[in-house]
C-alpha cells in the first residue's frame, strides 16, 4: 500500500533471518480434532462477529436519529411542532441562504487555519519526543495538558487573552507599537483567535497519535539509514513520515471532520446571550452554530435538520478530497 | 538512537509552558476570592482561597458536583473499556482479516463520523423516552459503547503495528481468531489502544450537550454540574474555575496511568520485529 | 403530532430487540388518587424554594421536585425536545417571554388555564403581562406571569461626581426625563473626561427605548412584519445611533467577562438595570464598592425588559394539581416571596403595592428604595404587542448596533441589514 520504494517486509527480510517470535503464543492451540470445519467457520465468521458490535449499537441508537432528521428536514417546523410536509423546500431555501454560505466559508477558513499548522507542529513535536530524553514521561504528559483542561474554562481563558481592552495579546502587540485589535470584529482576527484555541488544544493530541505510530517503526531502519549517511531531517521525511502514513491519513480525516463540526470554541469566544450568531456580522459563525441557531433558537427544527444534512454532505466531500490528497502526496 | 540536543529540550520546554499556561491560569483564578477574570493586568499569582472555593463548590446545591464527578467516573470507565475492546477487535478485523464487504462496511463506519451530533439529540431523546432512560446514567453510556473514531484509529494502527507473519504463524498453529486477537494483536496494539483509552475517557468526561439534554440536575455528569454553577446573567468565575480544576484531577490521574502504558509500549516496540 | 405512529413502531422494535429495559424514570404516578409528585422545570433562579415548602405543608400528599437548568440558552433546547418527544416536560414549566411568544401561535401543547378558572385571576396581573400569555382571540391562556424585568438606571455616584454631575438619585432621575436628555447628559459626562464611558453597550438601551415608543414594535397585531414601516422602531434606532455617534458606548458585550469586570473597575457610568441585575452588580463590584452604585429612574415612561410565566404542559399527568401550584406560585404572596428571595420583580400589582416590596431598600446601592423605583417603572409602561419572533429580531437589531459600535458598518447600512435579516427570518 505504501508508495515508498522499500516496504517494511523487504527490510525485515534483509535485516532478520526470521521474524522474532517474542509474542508468539506459547502453546499451540487445541488439536486438529477440533475439525477444520470449526476453524473455517471461525475464519469466515469471526470478522463479522468482530465488527458487529458497532453496527448493533448504531442500529439501535444511530439509525433512527438519521432517519428522523432526514424526515424532519422535509417538513416545516415551528414551536408547535410539525407544520406540514414541504418536500425539498428547506434545501432549496438553504442554497439561497447567504447566512448559511457565510457559515460554510467561515468553517472552511477556520478549518484550514486550525488543521494545517496544527498537524505540521504535531509532527515536529512527535519527532522531538521520539527520542531518548530525560524526564520523558513528564515531557510527553506535559504537552497533553491542553486536552485535559475543560473546554469551557479554556474558552474563557482564550476569550480573555484575545479581549479587545484587557487581553494579553493586545497587550503584547501594544509593546511593539501595534494598535489593539478588536478580535471579534473581523473575520481574519476572529478566525486566528479561534484557530489558536483549537490548535493549542489538539496539537498535543495529534502528536501523541503520531508518536504511538512512530513507536512501531523498527529502529533498524534508522540505523541502516544512518550507516548510509542520511541526515536526521532526511530520515524524518523519508522514513518516519511514510511509515506513519496511516496515522497521518487518520489525523487529516479526523481533523477535517472535527473542523467542520467546530462548535464549542467559537460559541464561547462569542460572548453574551446571542453568542450563537458568531459575531455582530456572523464573522465566526460555523455551520454547526448556524444549525443550532435555526433549530433551537429560531424554533425551526425542520430547517436546522436540512442544514445538518448539508453539513454531512460537505464533510463527506471534504474528507474524500483530503483522503485523496494525503494518499497521493509523496 | 537519536541523541537529543539542548535545542530539543528548549523547544519542548516552551511547548509545555504554552500548553500549561491556561491550566495554570485556571488554577490562579480558582485560588482567588473575587472575580479577577476580566482584570488587566491579569493576575498571575495564586491567592489563598482554593479550599474556600472548593468547599463552596461541593456545597453548591444547584450543581450537585460530587454526584456529577461520580457519575462521570462510572460512565467514563465503562465507555472506555467497551470502546477499547470493541475498537481493537473491529480494527484488527478491518486491517488484517479478509472478508466480503470489508471496505464497504468500513466506509459506512467512517460516514457515521461525519454526522453532526447536535441534531441527533431530539430523536435520541425520543429513544430514551421509549426505553425509560430519561435522567438515568444508562442514557449517557449505552449509545457510546462503540465508537467509529475508535474503530478507525485502531484499524490504522493495526495496519502497521500487527505483523502479518505472526498472525499467519498463529493461524497455522490452529489458533482461533479470537485467540490471535488476544495473544498477538492486543499486545501489538498496546500503545495505540492506550492512546484510544485515554482519549475516550477524556471525551466521555468532557461530554456536555447530550448529558445536558437527557439528564437533570439531580443526576448530572460533571460538565453539566459545572454549567449549573452559572446562570444566564451571572457566573462566579472563581467557583467555576475551581470546579474546572477539580474536574481535571481525575483526568490527570488517568493520564498518568495510561501514560505509562504508552511508554511501556515503546519499549516493546524496540524489541518487536 | 404525526410523530406518534413512528414512536409506536419504534417501541415495538426496541422492545423486541432489547431484553432488558431500565426501570421507568421519573416519579410521577397515576393521576387522581394518592400522593402526587409535581415536577417543576425552571431556568435561572426563580426563588421558589421557600414557597415549595409552604405549599407542601399546606397540601399533604403533594411533593414538589424542581428540575433546574442554570442558563436559559441551555433550557430552551430541552424544552423543545420535551415538546417534540411528548415527554419530559414535567408538570409545570417556566416560559420566558421570548419563548411564550413563539408558542402563542400553537398553544395546544399547554393547558388552557382559562378552563381552570384562571379568568378570575386577571386583576392580579399587570394588564400587558396578562395579555402576553393570552391568544389573540382571548380564548386560551397558556401561562400566568411570574416576574418582570422592570428597569431602573443604575449609575456610579463617584464617576458622576467626578464629571460634575449631581449624585442624588432624585436629581439624577431629573437629568433624563427623556432619552434625548439622557443623550445630552451623556455628552456632558464624556466631555468631562473621567476615563469611563457613559454606558456599557447599545443593545440594552435600544431594547428599552423601542418598548416605550408605541403599542407595537416589529409586528402589528395581525402578526404582519412592520419593522420598516413602524416609525417607533426607526425612532428608537436613530436615538440609539446618536448615542453611539457621540461616543457614549463602551461597546462591551453584556454578560461577558470584561462586562463583569466593568462594574468593579468603573468602565461605564450607567447601565439600564432590571431588578435582578442588582444582585449581579453587587457580586461583581464587590463589597469594597458598596455605595458607589445607585439606582435612579429610567428615562421615558417606565421600562421593562423580559420576564417569565409558568405554564402546564398537556403532557402532565397531574394537570389539576399542577394548575393549583401555578396559581399559588404566581399569586401576589408568591411573587413577593420570590422578590425577597432573588430580587425577581413581581408582575402582580398587589405584590408591587405590598409594603414588603414598596419599602424594600437595597443597602449596597446606598439604600435606594428599589421597590418603589421599579414599581413605578413597571406601572408606567403601556402594553406593547410582541409577535412570535420579536426576540430573534431584537437580537439581530442588537447585532447591527454592535456592528456600528465596532465601526464595521455605517448606521444606514446597519439598519438596512437589520431590516433585511428580519424579513428573511419571518417570511
């Protein structure tokens, strides 16, 4: 599957006589009298058994919400509940809704700002941690502190940091003579503030995923490369990155999906009782916020459901694009 | 083995300082006696009111904080164990076992990750009404026993971390697939599974929207409890941050516990293959 | 509701699929005989704890369980979910003014209180408050009023002194009989360069001004959108914009951390304050600032923002008992008790005139006779018709004002945008 010229298997065959069996089962499993019938059933059936739990839970708890939301999106809904079947009218309205497309633009913009630097930094951080270091456990745990901190509290902290009058960032900017920025007033500034919040939170998380993947890379590869005279940077890009490709693909797809669903951080950033609007001119309103506003604040659950399905569609498209890019790169 | 330079240490220290700062600030506000959140310059030194604030926190009736912590602990443990188990199982299957419809099923699982969660709340609530699980802990546990994210993550790890040769060898020896899972796959997946366990615990612990919807203030989870400390018009930040701090402690403990697993996995990885 | 057939099907499927089901949640028992538990759903702080005990004592067999959600923004989705699912709303629900105006179009999810003898209670409520829960044809009443956000104008005495303005609340009240006079006072204040702004942000002021101008705002009584044709709205807008242009606004979002800190730090000199905000100001400003804040009357003829009702959802299995409880909690005595507990200002004229309320002074605010001040404000306001999406439209107008404050839009552009958004919202 990897596009790299040399596969794991080749290297292992070259370096080892035979695979180490440190974790090989100690005693052979019960005898042939078990019958090859049972083992055939096991081989054919067990995969389905293994993946079944997900589908069972999903069938009970995930399927009905999907169907229900789709059904609701075909209706007009108000405070009194179902107000009549309207077919695809909600979707039609959605296509011409400037606020929806504004939210889409905001979301994609923040997604890019919150994903690209984040994953790059996570990669670098993981490689820094993938060394023999003193105080290793503490260092590795240290970069994970952001995830442990409660989202609401972090949101308030960052809102303060990016406050117009009393915020630290403006204070620092003031030291170098830059006029204070009203972070909530513009798209570019609010996107930066929110992306910083998101990046701060998830860099450690993604670096841990990369790190765990890096642990599975045989050391011998690096040894062989060092013997060949490859620099550390070269080793990083030629060995490490390709070898953790599945993890990379994973983080890209998951970050895309999570980015499209961005909700809590911008909500807390926008203060006040109408925070869901994401700024006075919806500068940082994401599609999830828009969906929530329509469904639960304007009591138009039908329209909100249509927005939800559009989001699903957009996420799918984006995830596929990202997957194709990541797979082909390098 | 790569030698680590002073530059590495320096960068890491900066990284940790940045990571830890908001948590530190949380701590500072939680130790103060009146609201310093909006102050300029911001307070950087802790005060002496931590225990006052914490005792106010636990005696705040509207928050039911202790119950919230206990409920969250129960829910998080159960969900984490279940998710890690089912995800490693399914991840192994998708990565290493051949079966018809494998890719299609995987795509379906991936697709479910893309559904925005907020809209599912009303219909999921309807299901809870049918089951009689309103305001019961089952409602925040059972729907989450398997996670698409977990399956996907474990599949990606299993692809690289589980050596095909060992699986083959075990099969030739006549092991059932489950035995292969137990003896070959699980140990190989240990670092990844530890990561998944950590994240699952954390995300269950931090879950807010659904517990808010299905539970009431008499049977809350911890984030719901915390939100009860404020009303639309007034938030006592010293109290709320004290709560956020106390709510973070169990996560830190789990952190440390799982952290060793990840390091342990590293040592094994050096020996394996 | 057309959801019902689906629910039966689902119930059958789930019953078949699941062997175990948890015990039924909720303690409500069969209606009619035996002990009854009434579930009361509230948001924020209604101050009913003492009243619950009183009611339980005088009604043996009735137990009251309050299920509270701190923020209105978290409560509203839950309310919708209970209504959609047909379960979970308990026996008594709190309905905020903005929510109840949405339900007026479809009142059938709530018990018609007129069927339970509520008509006799009409004199117990301010006329405009009563009308807010009454359908247009006067045939259905879905809620009885609890509190109202009667407004005063809170001001910082020390900042006023610094600016050479009077500090005695009678004199301060006399400074601004109208909003134009308030604007002039503001200009005087700003000219004195105290370092503070005159008020926190324009949204709150605008809402007060618009409610005073006429008997309707964005909707006429037939529920047509008249935001662009009703001169009352444009007048309120223009007056507010004039204040923004004069630099009076500190442009701080209400209920944000800087806004909270502003009370302590004296970032703004005045703020239109409803009765319950006094507690907020006191906690935020802290004991060291006691006496620095005072309360004067608000410009114009009385001002009220918001308020709530209690209703009984038709899902309730104890409708009769629930209605009795609602009548008790919203009675004059109930409202007076809630005022004493949580400073929620009564909507009942009898309660407003109750000596306990009239003589209520707040020591933190220089012993201001807040009961009198807010009472006068509540009685002076004329009834204003609110249509279904008034709150949502108001939010958008406030956003437009914020955009002007931030310098992102010119006032004309902002007005056009607000009107456009209102039209798109309502169509």
